[in-house]
C-alpha cells in the first residue's frame, strides 16, 4: 500500500528542498515537482517528495481523518496485516 501525507512547509531550502512538519516531525523533502510551494503551504508528501500543493482546509480534514483512523485502530486493538 502507498500512502501520501499532508505536511506543512516550514522552510524552503537550496536545491529544490524544503523542511516540512509532519505532525510534529520535521523532515527534509524534495519540492522539485511543486516549485510553486511556499512556506505555510500544505503539500502531499510521498517517499520524500512533495507531489502537490493542498488547500489548507483539505489538508486539515485529511489529517483529522488519519487521526480518527489511528484512534479507532488503537481502541479496537486492530493490527495491520
């Protein structure tokens, strides 16, 4: 399964790189595919690359769904197979 996560750009770096915040975890990623990304934007991140810029409301709704899924999975004792 492939998973892409919304992350907020917190700094633009040299060489088409950016520092993003993924739920409190900071990670350096490539923004070569989304050169329009600016500090404060949300981007969809997959394997270290930003794939698209997201509307903030859409990003926050997606993050809320992931949080709900995590709470539901931990509450039910479900394990990923």
